[in-house]
C-alpha cells in the first residue's frame, strides 16, 4: 500500500467505492481508511469498521496484513495526540504481525512511525536506528518512493545534529533539481533543503523550499507536516524581520492545528506566534502565549519543539529584564540541546547565558560564554547566531566605544551576507551611537537614518494590529466563518486606531487595550476591562452597557457604574420612544446628546445624575446588534471627534469580546450536550440489549489493558523465580440444548432463560469480572482476579449454578438445563508469558467448550500446559491434537505437552 496518496487519487478511489462490491470493496475501504488517517480521523474509522466486517472475503494472510495496518493507524493517532507510550506499544504489536506475514512495507512504515515517536521523545539514537531499519526494509521491498522519503527524512534529522556535515553528506543524493520527481517525494526533499538553508541562515532560499514542501504536504494528507511547515515558514520570515508575512503563515498553521487537538502542532504554532509577538514588542501577549505553549508541549518535554520553546522563553525573559529567569532557561536549554545531540541549540544557549550573566553583572563569565557561543556559531557556519553572539559581546564591552564598534561592524558585515535579511533598527541605532561616541557624526547620522527606515519596515502598526487579530482568533473557539468575519472587523477598527495613534500619544495604547479586551472569554471580565479603560481615556461620570435580549423586544442593563457605584438593574422596551438606548439600537447609529442647561435634562433615568454630555453607540457584529454602550459626563461638550473615535473603537472591541464570550458559552454547552449524547450512544453500543451484559465490542476495547497489567509481573523473571503477575482466566459458557427451548417454548421463553442465565453467572463472579454475551446462548467471562490454581473451582460453581435449579419460563413452567464450560488461563505458559496472545487463549477456552459439548455436556474442560512444553509448537499442535481426541471420543485429552485428565465431573 502507498505511504501517501494525493487528493485526486483519493477522490478517484472514493468514486470507485460507490460501485465496488465484495473483495474489491474491502480492499478499497482499507486503502481509504489508511490514507484518511490524518485528513479525516472519523471517516477513516468508519471505513475501517466496514472493511473489518468484509475482511472474511479476503485471503487470511492479506486480511491480517490489512488489520495490522489499521493498528498502525491507531498507533499514529496516539502519537499525534501526544501518547508516545501508547503509540509505541500499538506499533510494536503491528510490527509483530507484519513480521509474521513477511510484509516489508508494513515493517518499513512501522519503523518510520517509531522513528517519529523517538524524535518527539528526544531519543536521537533510537530515532536514527528506527529510520535506518525503515530504509533497509524499503530497499529490500524495492519501494523507491519510500526509500526516497525515508532517506530525505534521515537527511532532515541530520541537519539538526550538524548542518554542515549533513549538507556535505546528502548534497549529491538530493540535489536542488526536483523536476520529474513524484510530488510527495519532491515535498520531502524540499523540506530537507529548506531546513538546511534555514540552519545556514539562507532564509529566502529556505522559504522557497519550505513553501513547496507545505503544498506537497497539504495535497497528500500530511496534516501534521503541513502545520509544522507553516510555522517554520513563519519562523523564517520572522528571522528576516518580515513579521506581517510571518503572522500570515503562523495563522495558517494555527487554523490547521486547532481542529486536530494535537499537542505538538498546537504548541508549536503558539510558540512561533509568541516569538513573532516578542519581536513586535507585544511582550505580555507573547508571555501568555508562550506559557500556554510550554503547557501544551509538557508531555513532549524531550522534543525539539519543547527545547525551542525554552530558547524563546529565555529571550523573552531577557527582553523583560528577568536575568535570573533567562539564565535558568538557557542553562536548561543547553542541557536538553546536549541530550538531543543537536548543535544549533548550544550556540543559542551560550549566547543567552552570556546576555543574562552580563545583566547580572557577572562580566567575566559573560565574556567567556559569549566567546564560546561565537566560536561554536562559526564552526557551524551559522551567521544568524554569530550576529547574536557579537551583539552580546558589544553589550558586554559597553563604555569602550572602539571595541563595541568593532563587534557591531563585524555583525553588520555578516548580516550583509544573509539574503533578504532586514537589519533590526536597534542594531543600526547601536552602530550610530558608537560612531557618535568616537566623533564620526556623518556615519552616525547615516546609520540613524537607516535605523528609522528599518523600524518603519519591521514595527509598522499594521503588523502589530495583525498580531492582535491573530491573538483574538487563537483565544476564541468560534466557528471559522464567524471568526473570519470578526478578524476583518478587528482589522478595520485597528486601522482606525492607527490613524488616532498618529494624532495622540494616548491613543497609541488602543491596540494593546483592544487586545486585552478581546482576549476575555467571560462577559463579566469584558465589562470590567471596558469600565477600566473607558474611565482611563474619557471623562465618564456614568458608564453602562445594555444588551439586547434573545426575544429582541427589550434591553437589559447588564453593567452600569455611576460615580464609582453600581447602578440598579433595569429593563427598557426597544419600542420605548423616551430612551436614547432603545433609539440607538433601532437606528443602529451613534447618538451624541449635548445639554446646555443643567435644568433641562429630558429622559433622565430615575436615580441617575443629570449629566450634560451623553454618548451612545451600538455594539454591532456585522449586521447583528448586540446592544448599546453609553458614556456620560457632567461636563458640557465633553466628547469631541477624538473622544468619539476612542469610544467607537472601544465599542468595536467590546462587541467582538462579548460575542466571543457568548459563542464560547454556547460552544461549551453544545460540547456538553454532544458529550452526553456520545456517552449514551457509546454505552448502548457496548451493551447487549437483552441481558444488559457487556457485548463483544466492549470486551475487545478493554481486554488489552488487563492483559498488559497481567504481563507486568511476569516480564523480566529469572529462571526459577516465582511470578508475581496477575492471572486472567477466560471462561466460555454455553447453555446445553438451548435450541430446543426456542423450538418448543418459543423465543420469549428462550430470552427469559438467557436473562436468568446472566443472573446465575453474576452469582458466581465478582463485579470486577467481565461478563460478556458472546453470541446466542454463549457467554464469555474474563475473571480478572481468579488464581489459575483455583480456576477449576469457579468452573464447577458455574456448572452447579446452572444445573442445580430449573429455569422459570413465562408460562410458569420449570425447565431444567445444564451448561458446558471451557476455560484457559493467561498467560498460558507463565515461564514465557508473551508466547501466546490472549486471543489464542480465548480460542483454547473455546476448544475446551467444544470438548465439553462432545463429551456428554454438563461438564467443564480446562486447558493448561505440562512441564514438557515445546513453546514454538504449543498453540497449533495443542488445538489440533485436542480436536483429534474429541473426534475419537476419548475421555483422556492428550496435549502436545503430555497427558492430562481435564474433563469434569
């Protein structure tokens, strides 16, 4: 099966599915489920369920291979959700089946997934080993496409360890010319080439390659790669100080990541967005976003993404003047970078430590760390890290203008070699200051002009406003179409704020205020934030918010403050002509009332002060009106054009925030409803409707965890050592001559007998044991706390519970019935607990039931090994010889392990 498929191929297969039947349909369903594993998880599961129902049409070996590949899909889902242990366990089980069926492609894909699991754990050696095995299997299978993908992945991972060495090794294998290659292969090679260019600080070339890789990932269903590539492209734009382009790509990644819930993807997009916000000076927003990112990535603390977040945390701490915190972050970065064996973190860690040590006044240590960072950056041919180290050295030598100027000029010379790099304004400012300090005022002026130009390019208000809009989008869970509309609205209001910011220093704070307000997802928090900022920016004796009720007939004062005291609640009919609040909603426009004479205060709300200037503005989202905000002053003509624009902007932010809060509340309620409905449906799907017992589906969902728990006490035992594992006993129970009940007394009588059979089984077993209606009159019981030495006692209790008293039929008849029982213990062979799977033990119990049936019924049969075990032949020979004995009618059952009398009584 292909590793990845393009969208058009998937569409063709889905079209063929509508006409496919039998074996062809089963194969198509498995193929679609495999290729939808990241595109549409729910649909993939639906296809897989239908495919499994048709699996009996396929040859046995092929059916097992496809079932193992579906297990690999489950393992990948665990990996994407951050459950690395679960992913590894499921993948290892799939690997065993691929090995049994000699499927090298399945083994290659499993090794590839295990490599990613190791990568996210930070286990570089295991990652490299698994990838080498994947390459070997792909080569042995003759799959050139997989070979190219896995080798380009190996090249990509090697870039993180040592970029120059990786480029030297892989440049001939993967040249820049990609014409004629399959789009998926070209995408993976582009990822390697782009990452190598990024590590060499060739950010323009990196962006070109990474965009090609992103498009290939999107068209081939590689959603995680697409998300990571989008954030990497944004990071490359950030390095070029092109922050608006960076935010566009990070927003793209975030839109892909949010619906998945995958911690690596969401944490990475949050982290990269936080770094861009830091560069834009939005430090508090960056701090909150970075904190969320570290929390999201905590289960993946060994991963490269988590280590990158530590680097960004350290840089943010430096910006905030928290040198102790920065030093701690960069020291942890150095330790984790060393554990990852990825050299690019070492230079960053030492540079950051140097900066923090200098801030703490430990200049000698700072000088040593900075020189070490510079040396390592030169060894790695990393110009970006060289610039950072040189700037730290310049800071350390502050006061010695000539030394500082030497370091800064060297940094400028290196920066000039980076294609597309926009020099930071603060670097150019530093050069200008040092030229002025040595008396070269002409050069100082030249660099000062360059610094202003750079700041205009990198710190434009437009980029800052876009960052705010992105932050608003991240912190809400609105539907995508509604969210897009809100972002456009926020952008429009932010443009107005930009105009105001040029006219007044006070208004320059509006963007940050808007960010704070729209970040709130609770209506009361929005009210408090609006109240605080209204009073800070405007003369406001009175401030209140009226919200339109769902019936659209009235307005309620949901928040009101006058002279610092809360206003009493009140309701106004929308049709009331006496209130400007109602008029503002009806006319959907801003209303300004200016009263010249204090004695002339029409429509004064009882209990409020006679204010002279009243400003009302509707709270609107597109064509919808949410309510009204009003601010009032005791001063005449208190609100000119400047104040009205301020209030209008606050209303826009308030409308977005209140709509977000309402949407969040609705979303939470709907999620609760869906969760309750899902749980109810799930419970129905796992329960037998006649007896109320759990069904086979429930058993298959839960048995693996009990088996794993049982094995823990057996793993790693020395020869002769007593096992401490928990035994599991599987009982297969079948009512004897049940068909006669239905034939003679009717199905209602049969149903009654089955319900009473359930009650008798419950008398024997504990609440913690699994009682499962396996089918018809057959029951499976998993005794979870029954010792193997006492299992036969429980079997006899079952037999007695059934035969000792009659079953009461609906017509009052007492009907005597017996049962047949077969059971086997897991692990079957304690000395080698993993020799036989639980499903094989269940099959043995079923064979035991078969033996009991053919040996006169009203009996139980226990299957267990003797000391003469030959493990490699245990299961098939045991089943075969038991069946032969039954056919011959022998009372003694001969196993492959010796002789044992096992039929009772």
